[in-house]
C-alpha cells in the first residue's frame, strides 16, 4: 500500500560542506509537500519564521473549499484554516501570530479530514506539543476557525475541539523591594560592547514601561502602543486632562476591556517631563525615537539583573497593581473598573488581598449571641458533666 502523504510540513535540512570542510549552505528549514521541496529561506534558529512561511504556503496552495453543508468527513482541516485566515485573521490583532499558531496545528493534522478531530486527537496534539498552555491557545484558534466555517454554512454539523485543562492563573505580584530592584536594574544598566561597559543606558525605556504599568495596571500591549498625544489608530495619554485612553478611538471593544482612566499625579508628572525632555517625543514608551513593539526581551534582561525569577513577566505588573489596589482598601468594583476587568475575575483572583476579605466571618466567629449558647464552650450541662 502506498504510504499516505503527511501533508505540507517543515523539515530541517542539514548544512552542506565542501571537500575542505567549509560550509557552502547553512542548515535551513524547508517545506516538504509530498515530493515537492520548497525552501523557506529560514535558518535553523528561525523556526518561528519558518512556521509562518508554512502557514502562508498552505493558505496559497489549498484554495478554500466553500461548498455548502458538507459533512466533516468531506472537509480538509487545511480548508477550514484557510477560510479562517482569509476571512477573519486580518481583522484581528497580531494576525501573524495567529497564522503561526494555526500553522503548528496544520503541521500536526497534516492533510487529515475534519472528522478526525476528536477528543483523543486533541489530547494527542497537546501531548505532542509538550506545552499545555501553548497547545490550549493553538487549539482555541483552531476551534474559532471551525466555528467560523460552520457559521458560514460550509459545515453540516459542528465539530467540537477538546482543550487541555486551563493552567492555574498566575498570581505572582511584586513586593515594594522587588519593584525597586527591577526599576533600578533597568534604569542603571549600561550597555556592554566588546566586553567593556559604555555610557549608553539602553534599558531606561523598560523603567518607564514599569512605572506606567504599575500606576495604571494596563496590559503591556496597550502601554507599548500608546501615543504621548492624540494619534489616529492608537491609544494615547492626554497630558492636559491627565487621562489615559487605552483603546484607540473607534476601535472595536474586545473581551480585554480598556476603559479610559485618570492617571495618578506622580505618573502624570513623569509623562510631562519625558515629553518636555524629548525622552518620549511621540510614544509613551520609546526606543531610539520609535514605538516599542514588544517589551519582553528587554524586560527579561532587566529581570535577570534584578535577581528575579522567570515567573516575573510584564503581566506581573498588572497583578501587582491589582493587589496593591485591594490591599490599600480600594472598593472591588472601583478597582475592577480601573483595571478593565470584570468584578468576578477581580474577586476570584485577587479578592483575598482586600483587608475586608471574610472580615464579617472573622468577626462573627468570635462573637457570642445572648440568645444562644456558645457552641465552642458547650452547654451548661456539658460543662458540669466535665467537672
């Protein structure tokens, strides 16, 4: 029996050397599609970019099948993902990341039919992926693609995607001393070139990011994308009124709420000074006059210098802001509105930090009512019997 094709997938091709041992072609990723071999132009250390090229290749090669009311056994997984990429991802934030995640799903399911997507196959995917958090996120995208295909009328019956269990929510928040260490590590750092420290302080934008994140509890993406003045297509700070408009005017509201908030006077003073000195000429967080796309890499370096562990991530600053708000007695409903999260999420994750958490229970458990015997001391008869 002829071997079934795996479908388009990535393969690492070895480096080529000549007779003298000199490398004539570095190890690189290629796309294998049956007997066809397509070079991605990505070296061995560029696996993420290669996955994006694979997703783009699959989208180009597999024309979306848009026949109405087909049974899952007649539908290729590649067709479902291709339709979703064409119809939806361009309207979403970070479409390349979504395409890369769906590319990993395609790499696993190959040229299989949609009917093979079962609880067992989803669990097998999560096992093969190794990272349950990443697998869950990728399968969520896959589920969205299937649901879109069904809602468009191309699929006769829906297909369920079984997700790995959701990991425990990260509640890591920073103490006052940890915050100070982190800010100073970013602020004082001097770039090292050829083994020698220079006068170039190339991580001060990280310190500014940390301050904004702590004072506002805003997500990293919204901070990095915010302008210092009203700007089309971006959130921005109003330095005259002291407001932070975290969501770009006219943009679609998502589950990640981004309500406008009033800024703390200290943060507002910092922002005004940064603009006056040209430190932030256009964006709240700038690097060499340009908007910072992602802060992760520079943040990790500052975290290491501060002696903090890998559990401290940019989102930890949002956790810290939520924790401080509640520890200082801020009403939960007000803190939830300020942070842009639901009251249910705030109370479920951070509620135990509030000084009034179970306050009524603590008071009641030590209070004696005149109309009832103290359950802990027992009845008068029991006390006499114990003598």
